C-alpha cells in the first residue's frame, strides 16, 4: 500500500507537548525526537528519534489513510503506530534488538496500567470531549500494540501482513471499527479472529494464568487456570463473576533448546499434555512473552526456571518476563516479596538490557516503598550493589570499541541504578568526571551524562548548584537541558528541593518540560512530600496552564502515586474531591489506587523484607563496587 501523497516534511517545534504529531504530509516533532547530535545526543535519544519518526510515519496509513470511526477506536490508530514503530525500527536497525525492548517497554507497561480497577477497555465509550485526552494512555498505545503483536503471532506474520494490506485497501479514505479489522484478517486467514479478540478489546484488564504440572509416564500434564489479574489480591471484585479471555499461549520446554507447544485457552481451566516432557528440566508458559497476561507458577516449576535464568539458557525476553511477572504478583499480593528478592539473586550474572531494566525497576520501587525507614533502605542498597557488581565490572564507565547498541543503553541503566543505590565509589567517580567535563579536560559521553548529573545533584552544594545551572543555561540542545533539569530531582535537602521546584516554575524551563522536573523530585520521601505540597499550593495555576491535556494527568500521577500510606491516599482523594479537574479524572483514580496498593504491599510484607535484608546484610556485608 504505497504512500499516497507527493511529499512528507518533518519539522521540529521548540514548544511542543507531544513527542510528535502526524499531520498528513507535514509531521511535527519535539526537538529531541527529531534532532540528533552525534556528539551530544545519547544512544537512547538516537533510538527515540528512530521510533518516534517511524511511529508518526505509520500514522500516514494507520490514522490518516484509514481513520478510526470514533475515539472509542483510538487503539486502531495508536496501537498500530506503536506496533509498527517497533517493526520498522527493527527492520532498519536489527542490532537495536527492538522486539526484546518491546517486551520490557511496551508489553510490561501496558500490563502495569491495565491491572488497575480504574483502567478501561481498549474500546472505551467516549461521551465528552474531556475524556479524549484521558484515553491517550498505555491502554490505547502499549496494550493496543501488545494485543496486535499477540494476534500477529497467533495467525502468523504472512497472514497478518496480507490481512493488514486488505484492511488498508478496503477502507482507504474512510473510517473503521475494530470489526472491520477482524473481518479483513478473517478473510485472509480463515481463522475466527473476532471471537478470539473481542474479549481483549471490550473487557478491562487481562488474566493471570496459574500453572501446575504433574507427570504421567513420559508426558507432563499442565493445568492452566485463568482469572482476572487484580492490582490488589484482596479486591472485592474477585468475588464477582469473573470475565474470561480466549488466550493464545506458547509453551516452551526442554533443555538447552526448547520444544514449543501452541494452545488457545478458552475456559477457566484446561489441561495441556506435553508429550515426552517428563524429563524436561523446565517449562515456561507465555514463551517469548508474546501474549498479554501474567503467569503464576507452582513452587516446583519456579525451581526449574531459576536454573535456566542463572545459566541464561532462556533468551532475554523470557528471562525478563519471568522477573516482571513475579514482580507484578508480589506488588499485588499474590506472592510475597521474599520470593522475589530470592529470585532476583539468580540474575547476578545477567548480561542483557531488558532483564536489568526489570531488576532496576524493582529496586527503585522498593527504595520508594521503604523510604521512610533509612536503615532498611540502606540494607536494600547493599543487596542491590552486590547484585550489580558483575555487570558494572563488565560494562564500566566508558564505551568499548564496537560494542553493541544495547550495551550503550545498558551502561546508562547500570550507572543510574547505582546512583539510586548510593554507591559511594560511583558517586565519587561521577563527581570527578563532572569536574573534568567542566574544565574541558574530558567531555562526558552523552550516555553517562544523566547518571553523572544525578550523582552531582545527590550531594549538591552552592558551587555545584551554580555549575549545573550554568550548564543548563548554556545547553545548545534541548536534550541536554532536559537531562540536567530532571537530574536536579535527586537533590536531598529541603533547601535544594524547594529551589528545584522554584526552578521548574521559572522561565528557564519550558512549560511542557516543567512537569518532568516536578515529578523527578517525588522519587524520595522528603521530595515527594514537598512536591505534593507545592502542587497543592499551585493547583489552580497548573490546571489552567495544562487545561485538560495529558500533561496535567502526568503531573498529578507523578506527584502522588509514590506515596505509601492509607492516610496519604485519603488526603489525595479528599483534596481532589473538592476541586474540578476535567480530563484528569481517570489519572486521579489511578493514582489513589496505586497509593493504596503501595500501602497494602508495605503492610503485608514489611516484616518479611526486614528479616530477609537483615540476614542478607549480615552474610554479605556492605559491599561497594571498586
């Protein structure tokens, strides 16, 4: 299906809220999602330029040539553009390993939001203009893209491609419903697509598949049970009639290589026979992380998977989803945190970006959860520093000749989490490199600037504050200015936290970027309280500034969702109950639900965490990376 216009111009706009906008033939972008400087742009920004440009070009077909019938079907635009950005970038830059990154950055993000009771279906009824901004979220984008990838895997890429071509040709210059997509795919595949996919677009949430096994001679019989996954395991909604999904599932099993079994789970419980699998040391459900659900294994099955995580027999996306699923199960109360801490130790020799991303997210979330208990946080940091020792020794501070693209991204992740974990030597080396950068002895690589600036901000004084401000004012690239301003969120004293919040509201920070500075402050116990007080004092001004746009929703969630007490949940609820906030209603519900979930997690597992970390610290000591 060829591009129908005679030209396509790409224009960067200085004051632009979105990453890009798919005006037909004249696409507009934020500066940092279009402009790349080989010297001063990070590898992450280089990749972002590729994915945002391909995303917006995908809209020339999905959105412009064929347009959704109504906002209810927004996912037909955004889900496909999100899927196509990965497909196209992977085709152009195969070394980017985009499909593994998709699992960590798209699938997992969609699962995270869709676990909330305050989520919404992919096809959501839109009856008021203010609702439109609210649904430009991870359901339309990340969940939409993820179920498209699941469908592509279910029917096969050749049939999927043929169906998409038919869909575009049949409906060009017109408007469509989801049913039009299902019909095109059914016409080329002879598979009942609608009956499988309707449950994924009309129902809120997704299932958790619980797996048990028993041996029958040379075979293994798996029992697969599905129920809706809840962000809080004690949700009263679990007592209601549960929705069911038709779930395409890949099951991998074996030794050094995997046998694959494909099934479609259509009821609440089914048995699957794996012929000849009795001797298989491991079995993984949702192999390849291709479907949109969480998996809960029996303790016996976890033991088998633990070994192939340790020796990296499984591929990176499979190692990632095992950790991410257990992380989600622990947050929600299906499993306890000790299980996840023990399972995480299996990643000590991990080498890949996606899996370290999951470990970093877990440690960051735990640091926030426990942040009111400094001694416990330090014990967690000991755990994290030991875990990251091997990968830091391998990846180091400086790029190696010919290293792969994802290792450059990984270096940023590793150094950033070690800054979060307050590793003394990392902080000292960062300060040293910062000083060399200032005097021109050694320019900081763009890939390590964010963690270095964060490290400087952690121990900021009057001199280093002025140095960071000077770098910000003199930044030629907006990317560099944003890096510095967000890093300021790591300051640790009330005096400087207040200065950061004042800076965010000053003319030195663009309006659309201010929310990222304010929310960066919320990643500490002191910071989140001061950021919340700052927001409350400026609520009317922010509501007017951001109107009903998606930036207001991001700001509200950013300054509230890291709280961890029932009292704060009530305070946030009471504050917003007395005020109007069109376009942010859903975000407020999601933030309150997240706070309650944090409080229940802490209430449920705090003592278990203390016991595990006390024993771990006594055994391993206060290790620091050389």
